[in-house]
C-alpha cells in the first residue's frame, strides 16, 4: 500500500521487466476510487526499463483508498495491465494559507 498526502505531488517510480519487450506499446495509467470513479489520469514516462508516474494536482483526491494500475497496449492489440496498487490518501496537515 502506498501512503499519499492529499495536495502533495504524487510521484511513483518502478521498473519494467527487461525480458518483456515493451517497444511500441502505448502506456496509460489512471487512479480510481472504490466506486470506479476516475480520480486522476496519470502522466507516464517510460525510459528503457524505468517507468515514472506523476500527478501534480491532488487537492481534490478523496480521503481513503484509491487504486492505480498501469496498462500497456501493444501494436498487435494485446493488452497487459500491472497488478492494482492501493493508495491510502490521507489529509495534509500543513496547507498554504492566504492572508
């Protein structure tokens, strides 16, 4: 389980197994709540066997559990998704204030 403070930038990094050829695959990722509602579309960068996920704006993420996976769609039409990760979103105590 990943712990994330609402309002902070979400960043996640991992590796792709070197024995699988991901060349030409379209990579997408989303975060959804327990009811399946879309919470965020995730920016994905793949370089060699490294993968980086990022969401800059998380102020409206629901407190509680949300879910993330990464989907690879290959040129021949095959689709491969990672296992689903659970993200526990907790409140941010320190917030930007305006006077």
